[in-house]
C-alpha cells in the first residue's frame, strides 16, 4: 500500500492514457485531455458573524468543452485541493460522455469545513464564490451543481446570486436546486437511484437474484442514503452501513426508512438501535454480494482489494478505488461498476433539469425516472459490450466508450 499512488489527478491521467493506447489515437489527444482547458483559483473574502473578515480559497476547473458546455459539482471540504478538483473535472467529462449527455466536465471547490460556519456565513461564502467565478460560468458555458457538503439550499443561493449579477432570472445556471426554485423532480435522489440501477444490472450479468443479495454501503450522505433506499426497494438486504462517525451491522437487514429518520435527528448512523456497532474498516471484512463505496476517494486500496469479500463493487463515490486495487479486483473476478458509470445518474438528471429550465416546461417524476433508467441501462450495456470486445475491465471499457465520443467531437471541431 505504501507504493500506491493516491493522487487522483495522476490516476485520472493514467486512465486516459490507457484508453488512448487501446483506441490507438494520437498522443495529441492525451495531451489535450490530461489537464483542464481552464482552471481558476479565487480568494473569497467573507464577513463572519463576529465582524471579522476571513479569506477562503476556491477553485473551478473546466476540463473539456468539445461535446458541450462544461458541467460539474461544487464541494465544500477542508481537504479540497488543486489536483483533486482537476481530477474530478476529468472524471466528469468521461462520466457525461459515457451516458451520452452533451456536456464536458467541470468541478469546483472551496477549502472550508462548512460545519464551522453559521447559516448566514455559509450563505455569504456561497454567494461570494459565485461572484468570483462569475466570468467563466453560464447556462451555455459551465453549469455547477451540488457535491460533497453542498445541497439544494446552497444551489438556490448561488442561482440567486448569479441572477442578480446578470439582472435576469437564470435558473439554468445551476442544477440540483429545490423544486420551488425551478429544480427537477428526481434530482435529489438521482445519483443513488442510478447506483441501485447499475448494481441491479450487474446482478443480472452475474445471474444473481437481487432479492437474495446482501449489501454493504460505505457512506450515508445523499448518495449512500438513496442507494440504500432504492436497493432495499428492489428487494436487496442492506446488512451494513458506515459514515465518518461509525458503522452499523445487522445480518437480518437494516430498516433504511427508520435509519434515515434516526440520522435526521442524530447526524450519524452511529448508535442506531436496529443494529450492532462496528468500525468503519470492518465493512470490508463482511461477506456480501454488493459493496457500494459512497464516501471519498481512495477507500479501496490494494490491501482492501485482496481481502474484500464481495461479488460486485458499485462505485457511488468518485475515485474510490486505486489503480493497483483495480488490477487485483479484476484478477479476483470481482465485478466493478466504475464511478463514471455507476454514479452518472446525478449528471443525467442534472441534464434533464437544465433542459427543463431552458424550456420552462417541467416533467413528472415518472418521466424523469423512466428516461434516467433508459439512458443508464443503455450505457451499461454499451460498456459491458466494450469490455468483452477489448477484453478489459469495466472501468477501462467505460473510458474507451467515453473517449470515442470526446475524440470524435474534438476531431469534428478541428482540434485534433
């Protein structure tokens, strides 16, 4: 493990390089795609409730806009850094492309622990960030969205700030907004719903009955919560869940609806009465059919890959598996549904929200879910077919599938 590369940018670049090599495209394609076309670093002065001014560092990376305007979330986290933001923007380009939505990738972040801010301080920071990146975003340029530690309220503040700066109501500038603020039905749960769909597809290819499958989920934020809820609705048994404060286990299954109510009141899964308490890292030791990493990057290292007892890993998080771990999992015949496919439900429904905003016509939830399901299952089938054709793992196949589309768009524009 000590020799493993945990730098997300290096790992993302290696994934691109592998796909370029397998597709036999020129080195210029890799040179264009290995870094964002645009990267902005900003300082955001925020007046705190005590009257002092604190300067927060923020970033916005726009990876590639050959396919369309760039798209990607904004995260508020103390560990946000330049390489992470660049890597996440790269992953967004490939994520959009694998499901065929007409966006390139982008990502943003602010170095902050939002739990240390009051609501008014958080609002001032959110608005300040939009003011600083205003010149490079827009409904036809770059459309942000929620990510780690940001939510629909923060998106509403950001949309409002952008609208004030432009002098007109501009709902299509941001996705992941509240329904009352021109959001889309199905957007809040879209990523988790997509993870459940992809896990279900994987069980079909392995001839497993989802109703007989057990599931472990690492992380119980938006993605983990809705992954659990939708997998339970499909008939799977959720036996273990963890978050930053601890983990819980019940071999008979955890009642997800009760757990959601408990977390609303207590802020963590730790201490939930309907299960025994376990350490976060013990999740990897449990025998299960489906494992969903829905936390942060680099959780599944080579050490974990050698010992994890699961048939399917469906990546709700971005970059949860190291390249070294990937090789081990492939050799062990663990079926990995990669992040750029597994968690593409969020950007798929963000695309729907953007379209609805531009048309000023809003869809029923059934329409949103139906279209998301069609797009994601079609993408899964295409990636699986590519993995068989090239005799590679699903992650490499997903990158090949995406790269083909991005390459064709760049070629038609005369970039390569």
